[in-house]
């Protein structure tokens, strides 16, 4: 953006995300765990719209956490060229270092890491990084505010839609959000107040070529996919003809 300033160069920028999930009391618990944990760890968490923080209604919180830890613990970290591997390395050791630093900072401030390191002896302190689920997290921690971009996710308990909405919007990024409920009207109401480019209901980390892919706040500007995506890559030209 700085390099293009003053040049009238058109830009489309996607700069990051800290995408939340919200699991309401009427959610399909098993589907939510399966989808959100996959969304948090897919490609070793290296996905712009990966799930990085999850807010769960207090009535489902304990069960969600227990099932999520079990789900993540089943991964097999290792060489991606080996058949038994289900979780590969980070793209660069410095990316893994950022994740480790965020997790360590959160734990030092009171968070609890629930995935047992003994299950992942392949974690070498470098690019090979074990997945992790953190609880007792809050928004004073960098782990819940800054993009992590790795296989680690924080889970918080909430009592109401209002509390969840405030927490989801308490972020400088706004790419996607994943809402889990059987009530479409409720999801739509929440979606209208969410500061995000995309609202998912009962899914996450998904692209539809007919829908624009865009973000708000410090996630960026412009968009891709859909007819609006073409508009971001073209220059309009108008013709006004009047018959003589």
C-alpha cells in the first residue's frame, strides 16, 4: 500500500486474519468439533481463513473442549511424503517460532495447553510443530488478538450471543467468521453485526466462486471471486452516445 501510494495503482490486498468460530447451545456438537478443528489445523494452520479462536456457549463448553482435544490428539505429525502422516511441517521454521512464542506467552499469562507433547515426538523445535488447544485464554493475550497462522487454537466460554459478538469483533482483522446453530435467523442477525467479510453458518474455511472473497479492517481491501472480484481487477469505461 505504501509503495503504491501516489501512483494511482489499483490494489486488492488480503493481509491476514484471526477468524473466530462461535458454537451456540443448539449447535450440532460433533459436526462443530470436526469442522472447526479441521479449520484450525488444515495445512498446519497455514490458511488465511483458518479458525484461530473459538467461543463456545457454557452449556456445551466442557464437551466441546474434551472432544476437540481428542480430535487434535489423533494427528500424526511427520514427513508429508510419508503415507501415515496427517499433519505436515510449517512452511518455514520462523513461522513455527511465532506460534511457539504466542503459545508460551499465553501459558505464562494463565492459559492451559491441553494437548500432550508426548503424543508428538516429531516436534523438533523447528518447522515440525505439534498442534495445540488452549483454554483459560482471554483477549489480553497476543494469542487471541494477533494472527497465529499455525496449528493452535484458543477456546473461550461465553454466556450469550452479546458476549460472543463483542469478543468476535474485538479484533483488528475481519476475514471470516463461523457460526454454529440450527437457527438461520439467529445467524443472520449476528452476521449483520459482525465486522467481517464472510459469515459462515455450520461450515468454515470454504470458497464459493459465486460469492466475493473479501475482508474488512486490517485484513485488507478489495476482493476476489464473483463478479465483484472482476470489478476489482478491471477499469470501468463509460460511453455516452446521443444520436445526431
